[in-house]
């Protein structure tokens, strides 16, 4: 990890916290900010450290749900069967986690270098924004929206496969999973909630694998602490905002933001190529 100032760590932490749960791609913002402003490249390990902050945010915001799911998980082991809604949700979260974990293991090197090219990020931002908008509009017009209680293992697997594509910066983990949820006709609120909750296992796994190496290399520096703390606070704020926003508004505003950011990046790439 290159040396970052406290201000740079604060900005990157805020971008991570806000963009992780809003469907606008945190990885894209973390890759583009140093490129656009000429800052040191923090590297993927620092990005993972910032994810620890968003992990804290999702655990705290849904703390009652996590307590119920923990009890349900132990009851599955004890009873060796799945029959309650909480037990089913635990099972669906496990199934949904597998594709993303496999993609992370297979394409870690590409994620750290090749996929972080600004032009690729810009195209991913625009394409995923269009898919999000289309899925949201179609689900609303169909008028037969489903709740999480109606989820099946196939739904969980499909949403998990969508999460696997988030290894490409610009796709957005929350954007891909919310889009998949809406395409499967789940309500906006339940699509967002399942997206947020399924982020916990994969973020935790990435932190366990990467964070010890980062700490041993550079220690718990003030910049790292500022970044993680900022990501935790802004991540909680992003969840709270989106969970309220989706009750009355669609995801169009996020699609438009993705279009604008992607276009701006492509223009900047073209200008720098001259």
C-alpha cells in the first residue's frame, strides 16, 4: 500500500462507504479517484481494508436480523433440517455467496490490474446502469412483486451469480445483486435488503484473507484507521438512505449517475490520450 494522506484516506473511505451499498460501484470509485486526482494508488489490499468498515456498517444496521439468523444457523446444525423462514434465509445466503467467492479466487489477479482500466470501468458503469433501470421498470410494471419469503434456491443462486460479475470495477456488487433481485420480481426493499445481507460473508472472507497481510506490511497506520472508520460511518448512512428511498422511489437516479460518471471517464480518457 502506498502512503496516503489522512485527507486522501478520508475521501476514499467515504467513497467506499457510500458506494458499497448504493448501486454505483465502490470499486469503480476507489479505482477512479486516484487516477483522476493523481493520488498514490492504494492497491487492492487497502480497498479490502476499507471493506472492513462497510462490514461493520452492515452488521450494525441489521444487527437484529443477524442475531436471528445466527440462532437459525445453530438450529439447522442441531435439528439437521430447514423449515423456518430464518433458516431458509440462512441457506439462501450461503448459496448466494458461493459464485462470488469462486470468482474472487479465480480472478483475483485480473481484479487487481486488468479490470481496473478506466475505460473498462466506464463501460461497466454505463451498461450496469442500463440493466438496473430496465429491471426496475419491468418489475414495477409487471405488478407481481415477491417478498423474501417466496425466495427459492434457484433465486439465491442466480443472484449469487450476478454478484460474481462485481469483480469487475464498475459493475457494482450491490448494483448487480439488486438488478438480479428486481429481474426476479422481488420488491425494491427486499432486493436491497438481500443484497446488503449477502455482502457480509464475502466481505468478511476477503478481509480475513487480505487484512492480516496489509497490517503486517504497514501496520495500523492513522490513514488506515481513518479510512476504515469513515467507511463504517458512511456505509451505515448509505444503507439507511437507500432503505428509505426505495420505499417511494426507483433506482433511476442511480442509473443516471452511472451514465454521467461513465461518460465523464470516457471523455477524460480521450483527452488524456491526445
